[in-house]
C-alpha cells in the first residue's frame, strides 16, 4: 500500500514531507527524527490516475499521435492535469492534518 511519508523532529517540533533522498535526520538540528506514515487515500489514487492520463495525452501531443478525439483531447489533457494538481493538493493537506494529529504539537 502506498503511503505519504513525513519526518518529525521531536526536538524542533518540525514536521515536513519526507523526500526520497532524506534518511531521517532532522534538517535543522541533525538529531534522529521520526518517520510518520499516512496511508494514501482515494484522493492520492485519483491524483495518480489523473497524472497518468495527463502524461499519456501529453506524450500523444509530443509524438503527434492521432487520438481521433479532435479538440476534445486538449480538454482531457488539461482537465487531467488540473484534476491531478487539485487531488494532489487535497491529499497533501489531508495527510498533513493526519500527521499533525499523530505527533501532537507542531510549531
Ligand atoms: Zn530537529
């Protein structure tokens, strides 16, 4: 199952999204920080789904592949990209809220 990861430093009370290159030490004080994992929600999956659709249509555009959809393809392409951004925003705020609830106090 996919998870949204955060790192939390109990020392600095700092919660931030975990990056793929980050190994878990606090960026600010260098102390060992906790990894908080929030299960991804339907919004996260919708984000992936719309991103995939967006990427497919963008690559059709670049490769000049005819989809037979006419101008509709542009609506689908931009619609999918916008939807992916919106769901990504919803998912991030939701996951952040849950992570804050888990750790308690965040400055
Ligand atoms: Zn710290």
